[in-house]
């Protein structure tokens, strides 16, 4: 009863890095979904594992985006604060 599907990437490393470096709340969501991937895959829930991997990837990208936006806002606030 083998399957010819390949196990999806769980993005756990990226989720941890974005939690530490970018945005804590969305990074935690990425970690939660990333942790589900292997468990669901090993239980035979392939569709749910692929969905969890897709959600983990989405939350990683959201974390990176929010981290970039926060860095830009912080830069300009610091710049304008120094000018005043």
C-alpha cells in the first residue's frame, strides 16, 4: 500500500528563523503548522499534511513580509527622530 507521493517540506527551520528574526505571532503560527506536517504524513493523512505544509509556507512568507515592513517603519522613525 505504498504511495507515489513525496513528503512535503515542513518549513520548520524557516518557521523558527522567522519567529526569531521577523515576527513572533505569525512565526508561531508557522511553527505550529510546520510541526503538523510530519505527524500527519506518518499517520497517512497525506492531503492534510500537504495542506499543513502549504499553511506553514504561507505563514513564513507573512512573517518575512511583516518583518520587512516593520524594519522599514523602524528605519524611518529613527531617521525622522534623529532629525527632530
